[in-house]
C-alpha cells in the first residue's frame, strides 16, 4: 500500500463527473487499498477517487465500524433529515453546516464487481452522501447553509 496525495480545493478534478468503473482487477484493488491508507493517515472518514486525482466512480468510508468500499454507487433511497457540521479532506481547516438525509440506501459493487446494498444512518448516511457527491463533482460547500 502507498499513501497518495489528496487533491485540494481549486483543482479542477474535484468539479468533474467521474466515469463508471468497468474493470475489477488488481489495479483497482491496489488503488482502494492506497485510498484506505491515505484516508486513515489523514484521519478522515471517507475518501473518493477524485480526491486522489482519479475520475472514477469509487470511494472508501470508515466511520469507525470498518471500511466500506463502494464502486459505482447510486443512492436509491433516502429518508429523514439531519443538519450538522461537515468537513472534507480536500478542504482542510474548514467546516460548514450541511443538511443531509438521516437514512440512506446505496446500491453499488464491491471490489470484485459483486452487487451490494449499503444502508447508513446518521454519520454513515452523511458520509455516503458526501462521498457520492464527490463522484459528481459536488462539494459539501455547495450545500452549506452557513459557515462555522
């Protein structure tokens, strides 16, 4: 595994829509492993491919319950609402108040291309929405209500 550089606000890659991941090979596995190492080293709870300069639809999330890898994720259901402070590894030393769904269901693939369903509540729902937004070139500051 290798730690990768995290792309910062101002880099155009963060504003682009990512392409579908079509291959589920050792290269993808290595990239996911590198992203996990990078996320943990930066003390984050999620990291999306564009944050390491790749325009592909995958991300990793760990809110303290073990890592979840999502390839080609799509939010299929949301309910409820939560409003809270949110930050991002690509926008260091800044946080904003953002409203997100309280519950989220995501359809995705795992590193082997198998279909999976991930359900999240609270922080996990927030992380799922945040990371999937990255894959569409959307940053949390686009949805922020006010600075903190």
